[in-house]
């Protein structure tokens, strides 16, 4: 099974994207982990190492898919 990570910061754009993404991904084919930076800021460096530039973003097989634009990673780090 493939693994995906959905990174977000809790903003309205991020929450809407999370609800949409989790609804449409086939859970029998992909295991999705949701990382909310407001709850776990320690994962910011990890996300950046994968190439996440803004949130919301979905990482699948080390490929980042930026979804809409909620906040830059600089905004996330500066809280």
C-alpha cells in the first residue's frame, strides 16, 4: 500500500482541502497521514525536506502536490 502525507496548517483553505482529499482518496490503495502543523510543528522541517513550499500539500511517493494556496511555509514557521 502506498503512503501519503497531507500537510496543513489549519486555515480554512487547508481544512476544506483536507476534507475533499480524504473523501476522494481510495483508502484501500493509499494510507494517508494528516499532519497539522499547529498540532505538530516539529514536522515542518520534514515537510520542507520533501519540497513542500506551501500548504495545503499532499506528498505521495516523495512527490509533492501543492493544493490551492493557504499559507507559505515561511508563514507557517512564523505562526
